[in-house]
C-alpha cells in the first residue's frame, strides 16, 4: 500500500509572523496523525521559522524550487544544500508556475531532479497539461514528455524518494477541479510511463499526488481513486481548518 502524502504549497503568500502562526496551528490540529505523510512548502525566507514551529511535529518542510548547481555565481538562486541547511527535506521541481511564468525548460527540470536527489532532498516532480493541450488531444503526449525528461537523470534505486504531482494547469487556482475519473486516468497513464521507464515494482511504489483546486469538498472523491495517492494543495493550504480537513480525508470502507 502506498502511504498517502498531502502537501501544502504556500506559493508566494504569508510573511514570517503569519507563516509561523499557520505552521503552529497545523502542528496542533494534525498532532495525532500517523498514517500519512504531510509537508508544507513555504517561500524560501519563511522556511527556518516554519521548520522551527514544526520541530515537535511529524509535518515536514520543503522548498518550492532549487537551482541545480550547489554553489556559485547564480544571483537570486538557492541550492539543494542551502535548503537542507535550513530544515527542508523535500523540494518541488517543475511546478507549472515555474514552467509557464518563469520559463523553466524540461532540461532544467531534469537537472534539478538530479540535483535534489544528490542534495538528499526528496523531489516532487510536477507535471500537467494546459487547457489548450488538453483540448487539442495532447494530454498524454505532454505528460509523457514531462515524465521522461523529468525522470531521465534519476536512477531506479532513487525512485523511492521521488513523488510525482499531476497538476493540470487549467485546474490550478481556477476552482475547476479535474473529476476524480479524469485525474485518475492521467495518474494511471503516468504510472504506465514510469513502468516503461523503470520496472513495474518502481511504478507500483510511486506516489502520485493530484493538484489543482483541491478543497475540503472534493478531496474525499479524489482520494478514493486507485491511482491517486495524495494531494498538492495550493489555496486551501493557507487556511488551517481547510488544510486539516483535507489531510483528514475520509477513506471509504
Ligand atoms: P490550487 O490548489 O490553489 O489550485 O493550487 C494548486 C497548486 O498549484 C499546488 O501546487
């Protein structure tokens, strides 16, 4: 069984005081949870305060991005070892906002995956098609390209530390969630691509999160699908009550 993994991507929100408060609230509200993994992804300057607030908590912390060199003249960038040194254990790689707003290429994302693993961070590789690509029937082609490139420098024995997040661009921050069936079909396709790249044991173990307008009202249906192993939550992760409810998704018995 794949252990559920729920992550909150705070994007470019909150300041130090608000981040510390939200982390402290979640440390309390999610205290008893042992059967699922939880991680928060604050903006870089907030990581130390959030990590400190979560010290006694099973909730982990990650960075929203990294650069693929370990140090050097790369003004404005942050390396894997730097993230580790302030308490991050995970990192998002290739988030759609970085692909589409900041212009990150598949090759950079592939290098970042390798750099994250080399820095002992657990990367979440984000993939997903735009509305235009979906309407043009290109969803599988796009996902295949992003998966094959993103995992192209990852060794099979490192895959246990990798998570994939399927985040259809048209569902991010729009209030439009993919139906559980649509999301599951994309997840199953991603899993089959990973099986083809590595082997079936790797694809069976791989956790694939869904991201895109996950809310308290739709998480249970999404998490009931066989290939959906977790959620990468944006907007709803900024409210302690909503994120707590999402982490406590109800499993069908
Ligand atoms: P929303 O949950 O706000 O749609 O954001 C999804 C996302 O991009 C998480 O990384």
